[in-house]
């Protein structure tokens, strides 16, 4: 088990990871989200010891912290992961895994590019250019939380405040779109 935080703030991730007994890696450049077409967090990708994806990205929660907001009970998800780890039980054939998650759309790819440009402009001190590119990324991929929510703290907005709840309301109104396997 390895966790990957798509964040820049090492201290916040360190505090959130307090008590976690597996490695927590930082991915400030969102390489993992691009590599696996992840558009929401938390997301699980199950990869076996031979580096083969045995279950593509699916939204799963390690606890019921956000159950009231998401309506997701973590028990069934954790049980599925345990059955795979302990018994090798898989819920998808290798053929199903290969076609389960569509590639990013051209707009989603452009959104990732604008997000990357924004983060680099922000790091170099160009907040005007960064804000312009964050806005373009958010417009191109309005339901990609790895962009929308990740943009909040990078623009000095509280990622768990009013901005978050407005985003969650919008996401729920759109039917909770998810780029990955649903119902698994």
C-alpha cells in the first residue's frame, strides 16, 4: 500500500498522514493523476507485484470521514481491497481492466496542461498568469477534482471551506461524474 498526495504542502500532508503506517508520497506536479487518468480523490488503483493494473482507478475511501457528504460507506470498499490482498480475488478480468477507463478527452488533456502551467507560474511568482491558467483548467474540466479542488489552496482559498462546499454542490448536481470505474 502506497498513498500519493497530490499536494505541495509537505507539512499539511505530514499532519494528515500522522499514524499512517505505509509510505505517503508527494506528487505536487500531478504526474500520477495524469498517468492513471484520475479525476477525483480519493482514488484507488490496484497494481500487483508485477506492476500490472488489476483494477483501474475507482473512488474509494479508507474511512467514513466524508460519508455524510459522499454517501459512500467505506466498509465494502475496504473489504474488496482486503479480499484482493488476502485471497487474490479480483472483480474484473484483464480484458475488462484494459477498457474500463476511457482516455482523457482533449479538453481534459488541455485542462491538465493549463493546471501544470498555472502551478509553475505560481511557483515563479506570476499569480496573474497562474490565476488565468487555473481558470482555464477549471473551465475545461469542470468536474475534475484533481484540478478544481487542488486549485483552491494554490490560489489561497480554503480547500475545506465555502469554496469546497460550493464545488461539492455543483459536483452532486451534475450527478457526481467520475473518470474511472464506478459501482466497483
